[in-house]
C-alpha cells in the first residue's frame, strides 16, 4: 500500500471536486492534484531517483507542499519534511544525514541554491523550475507499489545529544493515524476543510491524510501561517475550518474571538474542530476556550515516533462538565486512541499501579519502524514492541492518562520541541562562555521559554546581546534563550552533574 493510492482514488471518484485552495482561490481539484503528483513523480524518476530515495521538503506553508509530498510518494520516494524555522546549517546536517538526493524549497528560505550542498537537485517550489517539471513530464501511469512497512516520512526530531534523530514513519504508520482520526478525533465530510496554520512539516501536514481519505478541502492561508483574524475571516467565507494548533495558537484564537466580540455560535461558523497538542494546555485556558468559542476542541497526545496517535481527550469529554471527575479529566491528555494501547511502566517494564507515576509506553501500528541509521537509539526506544516515550505519567481507573513530567529535559515552547543540550553546545562555542546550563521556565503564553544560566570565563565579560547574536548564527531563532542568567557557578552534585532541578527552583523563586 502506497499513500499515493489515496490521492489516486479520490481523483478517480471526484476529479472535479475542489481539493487545494490558497485562501479562497482554487489551486487544484483532486484530478489536477493527482495529475501534478504523477508528473512530478515522473520528472524525479527521469532524473535518476529510485524507490526509497529521500527528498527534502524545506518550505513555508504553500499549496504545492501537498503536490510535492504526494508526488514523492507516487514515485515511491521518501519525504523528509524540514521545519522551516531551522537555520540552513541545521537543514544541511539533516540533508547529509538523510543522504537526500533532491530538495524542494521556497525561495524565501533558500535564496541561493548553493546554500544547500550535496544534493542532486534543489528546486524552487514557487519558481519556474517547478512549473517546468509539471509542464514537460508525462505523468506516471501508475503509482509505484510500496510495502506498508516501507518508510514514507523521515521526520527529524530533536535529540538529547544535540543532533536530531530521523524517525522512520511508514505507510502503515500514517494510514493507521489517518483511520484513527475518524474513530477518535473527528468525523470528516467531503465538504469539510482543513486549514494549514501550523507548519506542514509537522503534525498539521500529515493531517492531510485523513482529510484526503474523505475527499475534503485543503486550505493554505494567504499568509502561509497563523494569523487569528485572517483565520476567522477565512472560515466565515469558506465554511467552518478544522486545524491542528499548539496551545499558543488556541489562546490567540480565543483572544481574537473575545476582542471581536464573537459569540460561540459565530465561532462555530468559522471553525468546526480545533485539535490541540504538542505542549501542555493549562486547565484554565481550555475552560476559557470552551466558554468563549464553544465545543470546538479536541486534545491529542502523541510523539513524532507515534505521529499524532497516542491518547485523545474528546470533545465529549471536554464538554461533560457534570462528570464528577471533570476537573481531573480536562487536566489529563485523555484515553488511548483506538489503534494503540497505552501503558505506564517502571524502569523494568512492569505496569505500575493505577495512580502511580511511571514512564508512558505506546504500542500499536502507529509506532515508528525505528531511527534512521541509529540502531542503538532504536533499541533503547522500542523494547518488546513498545515505544518508551520518555514522558512520565499516571493512569486512572477509567483509562485517562495524566502527564506529570518528562524524564528527558525537553522544553516545549509554543508547540516546538527544544532540547537544552543542543542550545548548550552552541552557547559553549561563544567567546567568553565557560559553562552553561539551559532549562525551561513556565510561561503563560508559550507554555515554556528557554532560559540559559551562563558562567563567564575568568577575566571576560559576556552579555545577552552577544550570546543572542551567536545563537542566531548557528541555530533556529525559536531555540535561542529568551533569558540569560549570569551566575558565578552552576550547582552540581558530587559527581559533577549540573542540578537542573535547583536551577528550575531558582526560577520559580
């Protein structure tokens, strides 16, 4: 099974049905989308790309993102989605590690093709090269057959060593996610529309799969990203939208609704379903969202290693205010989604009693095949068929999972994952920095922000402006610290390990 068969199926059934829109403008019907994907697949085959070769998508949200993604699959290739916030040095590392052959980019991200090296082809998605590929290639007559356990999506997630790991997501994994959406998240009708306000390189992009299954519309805002007023206006004009959003986006949508004086009924005209996840959502914030916008919301919990598929806190659960455990439930991340099982285990893999804290394990057909070219990390993460998430939580008697903490030091800011080690390694290369430790601090808007504790080398003086400029040179802007705390020494235990718990306590104090 190849995911491109989903597009071929819709093109055969309803070739004239609107499929991809840029704001209100029709970009492609299902028939046109399939034709372009088949032509792109043929063009890449003509350039020597073979089944299983990797192709980078380093693009801002753009209507052609979906055409290139399915064009790669049509030709039996592997999509490597790259966060458009990343620094070009980080993108180059991913391209090299994935041994990518081609890349599709938008020119605002890669103004000169020479900025990415080692690739056979770098094509501007929004330029004449892409137009030429579509115009001159005859479409492939058939979708290239792939096994369900072949990799479809090589997703790079941040790593504790400072380097990201390539998560091998198969056609089976994404098919499971898509079918699970209908069971647990939201039924989709053919006249529904999903809007891509969050990056298409992440969960928002693969939510295209269940919406394609239903023959729904795919809408890219004119801005290519998130603007609350734009989304309300677009939803009111095109019909209610569905979207995936980090809690930060949810808060801004609620702010816009309150500022504009929209009633819950008016919000329902603009939005059908808002799926949120990727970071903790404070109970007070979701209560306010429900009060202002009505029952539009569904929470999901998953990981890149089990994409968008772990637990779900449904619209029904969120709205059931009369339930005696409602307060606890809205602070949870819900119950196991239909295609998976959730366990909470101790370090030996034994289930812990209900209510006790252990590591969250996910099992099922959504779990990755492993990490690309990293068998040691794969063996550590997948044991006896279970994905060890690194998240700590507890289960109640009704199967609701509540996350307590993370065993890793991951910081989630505005829905984006940031690992302290990566930031620390960059800061340690800055002139005058002797030691550094990075932690997350709670923030009402972003969930968490990055804070760096810095020890200057003897006889030197460093300031926040210098360190900020250094970070911008080497890593994505969203990863750089929002605050710098300059200290004489870092607290350490007897083994010389920095006590990050003490640093967090300082911030709280």
